C-alpha cells in the first residue's frame, strides 16, 4: 500500500517553491529547480556524457601532439616545408644521429655501429632520405664524431613521435667506446615533453594530500569536500575525450591536457566552494525546502559562477590571437575543461545538493557550524578595512608596486638546451655536436633560395658577421627551382647574438631568399610572442571589463576590478625576473638561471592569471552587488561581500597556491617557472588585491562605485544578483 505525499511536499520528497513574485526564481534559479527535481535525468545525462567521451580519454597520451611551438606563416616554417618537400626531409624536424667514438669513425667496428644506426632509422616509415656521414660536412675534423641525417617524412608532430620510438634503440647501440645519441629539434621536443609531463604529474601527486586537507578544512565536512572532486572528474573525463576527438581535426599539444587538468581542479574547487557555502546559507535558520535553497543558490552564486566561467573563457580565448598551434591548442584544451566543469556546476551540482539536502554537512569537523555561510572573521576584517581604508590600501599598493618594479628589466627568450635533464638524449647529442663541430653547429641555419640566386646568396652568407662556415648550395633534385644552403653560426643557438646574424642575413640576401632552421624557428616564435603580447593583454583587459560591466552595471567598479589584476600580474612577473633571470634562490629551487624568462610565459601566464584573478573578482563583486541591491548601503555591500565571499576566496586561493608551488619542486625549469609565477600571482591577488585593495576601493568610491548613467542602463541587459 502506498501513501500519498504530504501536503506541501512533492512526490520526490522535496518541498516545492512557494508561489508569488517574491519567490519566483530567475533563469538560473529555474535551471537549478529543474536540475533538483529531475536529478535522475541529470545524473543519467552526465553518466552518458562522461562514459561516451571518457571512453576516448585513455588514448589522450598517445593522441596528443608534442610539437606545434612555431610561428605559423613565418619564414622559418616556410623553409622547413621547402626542405621537407624538396630536399629529402632534411628539415629542422629531421633526426640527427650522433656517433662519437674513442677512435676514428673509419674504424670497422665504429663503421658497423653507424651502419646499424642507419638501418634503424631507415626502417621507420616516418623517416625520408637517410644521409650517411660525409667528410668535411658531417664528420668532425678530428674524425671521432659522425652525424647521420634522418630526413623528416612526417609532420613535426609525427617526427616527435618518431623521436620517442627511435632514441631508445639508437642509444642501445652504445658500448665498447662508442656512444650513439639522437638529437635535433624533434628529439629535443620529445625529451622536453617527457621531462615536463613527468614533473607535472609528480607535482600533482604531491599536491593531492595538501589539497584534500585544505578542502576538508574549507568545506568543514568530508561529504562537502568531495563535491569539487565530482566536478573535476566529470570535467576532466569529458574534456580528455573531447581533446582526443579534436585531434582528428587539428593537432593538439600534450600540454593542453596538463593545463586542462590543473584548471579543472582549480575551478572545480572554486565553484563548488561558492555554491556549497551559499546553499548552506540558504538553508540555515530558515523554514524553506531544499528546492528553494537550490533556487536561491543558483540565482545568486550560480549566476556569479556563470559569469566567472564566461570571464575565464574570454580571457583564454585571447590566446587564440597568437598564430601558434601549441598556444592555440593549449588554450583550447583549458577552455574545454572549463566549459565542462562550468556545465557540471550549473546542472550536476544542484542535482547533487538537492539529493544531499542537510546531509551535505555529514561527517563534519567538530568545530564547524553546520550551514554557516557568513564568516565572522572576514566580517571583522571588512569592518577593519572600512575604518582604515587608506592605511591598508596604501600598504597593499606599496607592496605590489615594489614587487612589480623589477619587471621593467625583464628579458624573455625561448628555452635553451639547458632546460633538459643532463642525461636527455637531445642534450647529450647537442653537446657532442658542439664539441666536435663548434658552438654554433647544433643551430645550423638553412637558407632556401631560388637556384638562380644561389651563388650570390652563398657569397653573402660567407661575408656575414656571425657566420663561421657555409656549405656549398645544394640544388633540389626534383627541379623545383630551389637551392638549400647550410650556414653554421659562430655562437650557441641560445646566444642573443644569433638574432642579429639572422636579421643581417634576411636584410642582405637576394630577393626571395628565406632563412630558417630549428634555432630560427625559436627566434621567429619569440618575435611573434613579443609582438602579440600587448594585443593579448589589451584584449583580455577589454573583454574582462565588458563582462564585469554587463554583470555589475557599474562602469567604475568594473574598470577597477579589471585593472587591479595588472598589479598582481606585474608583481608575479617582477618576482619571476628576480628568481629566474637574476638567479636569486636558484640554488634553493635547484636550477641554473638562463638569464631570461621563457618567452611563452608573458602571453600565456597573463591570460591564466587574469582568468583566475577575475574568478575571485566576480565572487567578491557579485556578493557586494547583491548586498547593495538589497540595502543601498555601501558599507553593507563591502563588509557583507567580505563576510560572504572572503572565506571562499581565501580557501580557493590556498588550494591553488599549494598546487602551483608544488610545481616549483619539479626537476625541469619550465614547470618551476609556471609554479612560481602562477603561485605568487594567486597568492598576491587573493591576499592583497581581492581581500584588501578591492574592498578598500569599494569603501573609497562609495556610491559612485555602483553608479551607472541612464543611457548605459538602457543599453545593458538587467542583471541582478539578489534573490526574490
């Protein structure tokens, strides 16, 4: 026998929303109500999405690419394509097999090893022509080192995979006084990706215990602490599978998955914290049902989360302005993860909260008050800032400006061979080539020139300062009309003087000549990044301001909120200059300074930092606007925002700082740079900008912070963060 539902309770056991305008939810509230009352449908949909896309996830390691660090459309990329099509694959992506012996390479035993090395590379379908060692070109003057050139038949990503497969069997030929190593750009990227991927995975494993402890402390209960992991797993499973499917349309960098994993965890924690805290606050001390609490949570915190997610997506989309496959695919990977985590937060999380109800506080810590939403400590901090805004604001500003000052002398360049472990194949072969052929030999330049001008081009190259040797022009065998000239510079490929040599060649060579080579590809990419950085920063700031303007309907605080991110970003790069360029603390962190910061850091890290910083900005200002809409009291807006969002910002930042700083313990240099720059940026942004400077600006600007001209209000859509 079944009983009918009690009055006022729906068949699911959840209390329905009251009728009437005051209880009518907005669009996000209605989405929350639908998710809460159709929880089984939501669960089933997510199980299907994660299962279907997650089925492709195990292939992510092998499907994603290892190259793509290039300036698309540059001269150097054009030279690589010409060399691959018309010169037997002797392009920058070719594999170089370095054989070094304690006796002349003409010795029969050494000759046998060289023949075996040639056989190994010839057997690989991704290798085009194989060029044996030649006296005067690829056999060293002392006769103890020989280089076998294995041409590139596959694209750069395929050649990195070829390097993955070839360097082990080639190294196995070493012994009895003979050393065999693979080197070249493809092997370098193979070693670089492997070292960094392993380091990032190791750092993530180290960060998990710290993350879990902070989550339990932040949420106050084991059940609630598990919710960010639910969002992270759903977002990661779906995005990993999507990245694999995306590789059928375009190559995707392996780094896209690493960054996607990091952002999925970070935003999963941020969004779950904000939503769960608000859900608790909607329930505590009020006679309302679970569905109504979900509706209020979605109309307030859910709306802020949606805006935050849109801001993150917009910030990262600006990276697409950089015409480099690696950058675009990394940004795309993060955006996929963000989109899935955001979708899960706005649909799956409300359904889970509705099912849990009061059980969201199960297995709570003894000192935690169930349902606590307003933090007394952060309310007291807000009151203190209200009483002495100038003192606290000035102190915060002085610290940020002092840390940002060193950024004026910041230098950037593409990573040198020193970022690889000492025992990496590419670095070992690189060193052997330098010792045998000279410092510039690993960075030999390739000059593609119309055959009619080949003689003049060779003569020009020979008389160019900075060039140590020039090989005779080689005409293409397919009668394409191209000739190729190999020019060996006098300096190491990472030496800044190489850039001046390349500029001189491009200015003086006959019309139609193109200068390329692996080292020049790095220079072209660095030039591209330097040129695009101001544009990316301007677009990110502009779009961030527009999103805040739409959400807050207040131009002054929207502009201040967006501009404040520049302070923490500048301070983070100022600290990065002191550590990575000047070498302060290098011994403690276990690295050798290159004398510069890696060239990809300013563009990519700025977009990432701004995305995370705007996350906190949205949480704080959305809460402030909600209070201001209800009371029209600027003090209530500032102090209330600190009380309701301060703990969320502090806890979320603590998790991200812990995660980022574990990367500083990694072996390779690039993860260290990422960990320090992002960790310092998040720490400074949360502690000094969002929890001090921005509240102080709300205090000092008063009602003007929320003022909006009538014409602007008519243009903008009406967005409110208060509920009911």
